[in-house]
């Protein structure tokens, strides 16, 4: 009871303390904000003069970097405030009883274009505000009002193709799935290549420590931005070059994506409600064989293998599932169907998205509070994502010199997934003659799923009833995250010297529940795969502090200076525990704490882990402009990190940048159409931290073996005192061109990004050392390319406006140096379905190596080996030499109907020496474009297109569904398979496939047959919206009403034969990038939404 009273007292105290935030002060202090009428952006350094009733100037002030001001004025009648700024019309506002002002500055009809730019653009680099006109670095900025009609769970989905040099690819089309983000390419082999996410000036934890089981197991599954509602985001700034990211040190080596959330402004309370209802539709499925076609294929494959003397001919006794004998009713009914499994596991679904916000402000405080709910449906049975978000941002003026900002964000997520990620791929390959439900011997269909212990395809875990698994195999990822942040700004010298301190916490709890019932596998009740329950609890806690001293002196019209000293600390801790049990008494008992089996299988047991890392940094940053022409910037950051060995724990990361505005030079003449023409260049160094927290330390493992009652331990990791930072050196050059009052804007950058001391894990060393492997810094890798962004307004009249946005980027990845000690190859070349992955000097990371597919041997004569001149090869006895595979170890002789591979060295033997480079997963070009048409400030029609060009994709789906090697169902393309000899290519049908061979032959080796061009152009979105007339809405008590209709993922132009060419290049396995693993593709959707303001 006492505890409750104490809690009530604290809450009451806080409420009373906040009451002044909404009360009207009796002091004659006027506060407000000055904005640009063009885009509502804040205007810094606007001159404000107090004028008395006799029009005499009494006192003056200026707006700060956020366009805000506060000044004490006379309470006498007739007092006015005069707002002036070059390029804008003067505003004279009576004070009267006004204590809160929102001043809208409008451009003068005759003005210098460059003055307009100076006034209306501010960029925050995450630490301090800088005039966009003085930015010397490579960056991009986008306001989310351009994206608010799109139905997305996370903002990175909406950003696809909209920012030059930022390659965003979906990991799958499943609800809550993450996105792979690369800014200017992949910078590391084993360390992270993901960009830093910054929310309101504080780095946002998005990665999973290697030492820490986050229950999701795969980094791609951990969607970085799901916890930030798109409705709460105001703008996004992407920092690209080292000069821009140096201020973030090792966290910013891969680029920085900065998010600024919406905040309150001076004005009456405003309530805004947004709703989007979306119909979600799966993409067209791959056509597969029906039951009869499938049976014919299997019998043929078995017959071909039997003729080769490898297996017996198929018989009704051994395989009654394929003979449809009414005298054997169990098999006749249960294996006599035409089941379209892919259609059964997929479905249409519905997504609803609600968001309500309350914002406003007064003399002392501004506030914004929001609450959101998302229910995102999936296109595969058993998939769904629910999210609740809440955010409160409060700005409170304690006095004229102290301002406090309080931000609190909360997210709850419930992601329902399939137990296994292979449900869709299993549906494609499941026997189509097998029944969904069980039949009795007298021909009655039962309501229970048909899940026998074993089928001709095998048993769990490779084979199962896909619908039963989708419906009953459960996995839920529950997450709860709270991110509180407190900021204090102390204006030591108003508008000149400011001290700011930030204290931020990130508390993230994740829980995974999995349950595999017997009905999903069909296995006997005593097996540990039956009623298997898994629980994982993961917790992470991060605290970060920033202390900044920002100096912005008023040095006159010719000089502009912004300088900052800062100190930052970070402490991140995480821990997890998981338990796996099996054989509970009932499928209703899904919790592992219920009586069940805990031991007896390697898959069962209890495990736990914990991890901690600390870092601190000191930094200095400066931006100086002389005469609006010569602009200089520099940053130096020294950082220490507990991840590294004692000899390399600290690093210094400098950068320098400059900009020359030619358009302000006298020799350019009086070109009135030219708003800005400037050149920029930069160089900087970033550090990139390794992925593990304890790689540099000696570590030991415990074992179950005991000696004299004590558990033994053994050395597991060698101490690495010289493990060091990856150093990312980046050069950047570019220009900006703006003309005709910014109706044409062009930005161009060219860069080279070199990563030295590449981190490589698990480098094999002699076991005589007592260890099997270590982590090392092993080489050098380059990313180089260019970026072009063009924004034009070709049409602008009183009623009509048309804008065109286009960007394109090229990035080339090359490995320059590698240590000879690392394993550069992975994969098997002597078995079907595998590629050789090679990390090779002179080639890009993510390259594919394999055989060259040359079609099908049409007849026996074609299987004779030929020399470099195309002549047949004969042995010493005059007998023809036939093409072989893997001689002398495997020594398979190719037959008519087999797949033909190019004999590179013309020795008549297909082996390792015939493996060649087949391509890589990195696109040559990425980008997007789209028009926006507005009419009468009410109607808006916009479309956007997104493209990736020049990357290859390994179509594993095609490989599995054209192999004709096992009992798996195949695509209808195998109806074009070889069945008899052809005398010439003209006789053979187009796109002839090899013959069917059950468990025999080498017809589906890793070759360019399955490496396809992954280039595509996706019609990403089409939106039509209507804004109702504000004057007419006032009669209804509304301030805003907007309706919109949006279609997304409308169409894809591509030559790729898989379901979706958009294949992720992320993930922790560097050898498996660019593989299409038959995950659910991005769904088509149509949404209807509205926004209402009160």
C-alpha cells in the first residue's frame, strides 16, 4: 500500500510539474517560430526588431538554427515585431495579447535566387545544424510527406529507389520481414555492412551481436526500422561520404540514415487521424505438374535409372502410391488426387493501419503525442504481424536560457510466422497426387490432415504436409521496446554558444515461442520432433550520453561559422536464455515448462548467453563559409572500443571537405537563371568495428565431462592483441547545379571507398596451436562509383504543377588484396545443386563460380569428346572417347539426354578445371524515377518506379523444380524434357531440358543454367489523392480531410524466370548472397486511406 501511495505521489508531482507547459504566462515574453511558406521549413537567423507605437526600434533578436525565437517586449499598446530576411518579404506583426507566434515568411517577387536557398534549407548532420548552402559533404534529404500515402510497415520499404546510392532490397515478402540496406556498396566481408540508423540524434540499435542469440537466428529477419512508425517520421537525411559520417566514428563507416521525428509547434491543439485499409494479394505462382503428369515423370525417371543398371524398375509393391489401384484403397484414395499445394498455402489478406496524434504548443511548451496500430496480413497461411507504437515528444522552456526536450517511444510487436521458412518451397515440391486430408478405405474423406510417418519423398524434417505445417506449426516473435531520451539545451550566449547534453536509453525485450505438433510432421509420438516446444527470452539494454558545446558566432555577412566539441559514451548489454523440450502429453500444452522431455537429443536442452560492449569518443567538428563562396569543413573523432585488442583499442578518424560556389563569383557574370553552381570534394577515414564483442579475448568452453566432480573447460578462443579496426578511406567529388528558381536541381557525386584491414573470421590455423581457427585482419576491398540525382519542375502554373524525380547510381565492388591464409573457396563442385563460392582478388564479393551449361546431348554421337578444333577425340585403339564427369574418381559417362557442360580445356572430362566465373550478385546500376502531378492544390497523382540492373541471381527454385532427380514435384517446364534422340538441333523443341534420372546422373550441377540476369524495373506505386477545401471543412469542425487510393508492387518488367527478381544481398553468410530460396515474394496491394484533422 505504501508503495502504491509513493507511486501516486510521484505521478501527481510529475503532472503538477507539467501543468505550466499548458498554462499562459503573465510575463510579456513572446516566443515563436519562423517558417518558409514554400515548404514550412524553419528559417534560422531571421532578424526580429521590436517597434513601439511611434515606429521606433527598441530592441532586437534573431531566430536560432531551428527558426525559433524568444524575447521580452513592452506590453504597451501599439508594440509590433518586424521580421526581416534577405530574399523574403518583411512581416510586421502586432504584439497585442499574443505571446505565441507562428510567422510565415514569403519570398519576394524580385530577389536573388541564392538568397532564397540560404534562407529555406537546414540540414542536421546528427550533431549540429548546418545551412544546406554550406554543406560540403555528400548527402540526400527526403521529407516523408512525399511518402505518407504508401502502406509500409517500415520506412525503408518506402525509400526503395528514391535515394541515389542507397540500395534497399527486401529479404522476403513476409509480414515484418527486414530490408537489406547498402549505402555505396558492401564494405566488409565478415563485419557489418549495414548503415547506422540515427533517430533524433541518437544511434538506434539494429544489429545482433554475434555473441548473443536474439532468437531470430538470421540477421536478415531482424527488421531494423519496424519499431519506428512511418507516421511519426518527418524527414530522413542520408549521409554518404566519410566527411559526412566521420562524426559518427566506427558506427558510421557504412553510411548513416538519420531520422527526424515529428515534433509539436506553437498553435492550438490539433488532432490528426490517419487510416489505411489495404488488400494484399500474392504474386502469380510457379505452375507445377498435376498428379497425373507427376506420376508419369516419376515412373519415367525410375525407368531411365533402371536402364542404366543403377536401380530396379518401379513396381506396385514398392511404390503403390503411383499405381492408383482400387484394390488397394488406402493408396487409391490418399494418393489419387490432384492437389495444388502452392494454392492451398497462399491466400489473400488484409492490412489495417491506424494512427492518431495530438500536437500543439504554447509559450512554455510544445508537444506531440501519437498512438499507432498496424495489423499486417501475409500471403502465406500462418503469417501475420501486429504492432502498437506510441511516442511523445515534449519541448519545455524552463527559462529563457534553458530548454528541455523529452522523448519517449514505445513499441510492441507480435510477429506470427511459420515454424519453418520452407513452407512455400515445400508446397511447390510436394507430391501433387497426395491428398490434403486423410481418406478411409471405404472412400470417406476425414477432417484430419493426411500426414503419414513417411512418404516416397521421405519424412520430417525434409518432408511434411505443407498446409498442416502452415496451420499448426507455430512461431511467434514477441518484442517490446522502450526508448526514453532526455535532452537539455543551455543557451550560454543566446544564438551563439549552446551547451547540450543528451541521455538516451534503449530497452529491448524479445521473446520467441515455437511449437511443432505431431499433426504437422506425422512422426510417431515418441520422437523428439513431436510436440517440440521452444522458448527464447532475449534482453538488451543500451545507455548513451552526448555532451556538446556548439558555437555559432555572428561574424557579419561575409563569415559563417559553426563549430562543435562533443563527448560520447555508449554501454550496450544483452543476455538471452532458451529452452527446447519435446513430447508433451497434448498439442494444447505448448509451453516448454509443462512436463516433457528435456534431454536425450542434441536438439533439446537449455542454453544461455550474455554480452557487453563499451565505447567512448571525443570529437571536434567545424564548418566555415567565406563570402558565401569558399566553404570548409573538418571533423576529427577519437574513439575507444572494448571489442578490440589492447594494441588497437583506440582509433583516430579525421575528415576534411570543401565547397566552391562558382555561381557567386564575379567572373560568372549576371546569370539570373542560375541559382547555384558549386563544386565539392572530401576525404575521410572511418573505422568499422568487428561483429563479435569478445573476439580479442581468451575464452573457454565447458564440457559435460567431469573429473573428480568438477566440470572441465578447454580453450576456445585465442587472445588477439592486434585485432584492429577495419579502416574505410573514402574520396568524394561532386557538384550541384540549380537553376530557374530551383525548377532544375542536379546533384552528382563520384567516389572511391577503400576498406583496409578487412576482418575475416574463422581463419583455419594448425591444431598444434591448441586452437582450430582465429579472427584476422586480412585484406583490402574497394567500392567505387557515381551517383546522379535530378529533380525538375517542368510545369508550374497557377493551378497545375508537375515534378519529375530521377536518380541513378553505379557501384563496383572489387577485392584488391587478401591474406594467403584464409579459405577463399566454399562449396562442392562434384555434386548436383552446388556452386563454388570464391573470394578472389580482382573480382567482387558475392561472385558465383560453376560450369557453363551448353544444352542437352541430343544423341549418342554428341556425347563423343571433341578437341579445340571441334574434331572428335579417339583413344589409341581408335575408339571414340566419350565425355565423362569427374574422371577418375567419379567417372560418370554422359549419355544421350544428359545435360551438356562446356569442356573448357577440351580434355573430355568435366571437372574442377572447367569451372569459370558466372557473375555476381552486385547490381551495376540502381535507382528510381517518377512523376508527381498536382492540380489546384487539391488533386495529386504520383507514380514511382524502382530498378536494379546488372546483377545475377542464383535461381535455386528453378534448380530444385527442374532437377527431375527425386520424388519432388516439378514445374511444368519439365514437360519439355528429353525423351528420345534427335538427329539435329532443328528437330529438338526449343528450351529442351535434360532427361529425367532418379537419384542418378549430373543433370543439375551448379552452372549458368540457373544463374540468371536479376535486372528488373518495378512499378513500385501509383497514388491518387484529393485534399478537400479547407474553408468548406471549417463548417464541419475539421481542419483537414484527405482521401487517397494507392496501388503498390503493380508490375515487374524482368527476364528473370523466378517468382521475384528482388533477392537480398544481405545476410551473415558471404557465400550465399544473391540466392533465391523460394521465400514469399513481395505481394501486390491496393489501399484506400484517409487523413482527418480536427
